[in-house]
C-alpha cells in the first residue's frame, strides 16, 4: 500500500517479503489491485533470488524488477543490472536472475567452484566492522583491520567469496 499511497519511485525489498507474499495466492490479486505504475525500479536488497521469486515480483509489483546483490560488509550493491534503458522504454527488462558487477567492483569466477569472487577492494567496502566491539563508540575505533584482511584478502587466497 505504501508504494501506491506515497507514489514511491524506487522499491528496495527483501526477498523474504516476496517469498512470504508468494505463500498465499490471494496476495497476487491484492498486489495487482494496487497502482504501482509510479515505480521506476524495484530490486531485492540481499542475495540474488530464484527465478520464481523474481518472476513474481516482475509480474505483480513492477516490470522493472531487477535482481541485485549486496551484504552489510559490501557497503553498497555489488552485482545488479542497468534498468535505465528499461525504465525509459528502450529495452524490455526480463524477469531473470542475471546480474553483473557494478563498475566499481572487480570480480572473477573461481574455476573450481564457479563462485563469483570479489578480487579487489572498492570505496564502500567496510574496512572497520570486525573486532573490538567493546570500543565501538570510541572516537578512534577502527575495528580489527588485521582480522578483516585475513578474512577477506588472505595471502594468495584470491579474495572474498
């Protein structure tokens, strides 16, 4: 209701919300009755989702529903897709699960596991969230940079998965 009543243009929602909506078939009719034409874009705010969840969001919330990926330690989205041309009506945004690294994120594909690996730091990557929580509110608190480096950038480890 908030999207329709407040005429929101961007919706960032948890995939769990959409999965919950999918559990009751009556929810689709409720969503379809809302005017969500104001939405230029909607995206998931966590892990990439299954094709079924994405199709549901695309069908019942907005045609410009895209898959995105971020986590708290990333500080921003790291994988997503460009909807600007879709929102402008230049291309069709299809309900699929594909995402690409955003311009500030370098990635590689692990040849053994097929995991996407972030290969270098970028501006919003959280450097100070690990360790020493008892000092969190102190002015000079910088977390545990050593633990951060060992966890995310191990020597010869290839980066964080």
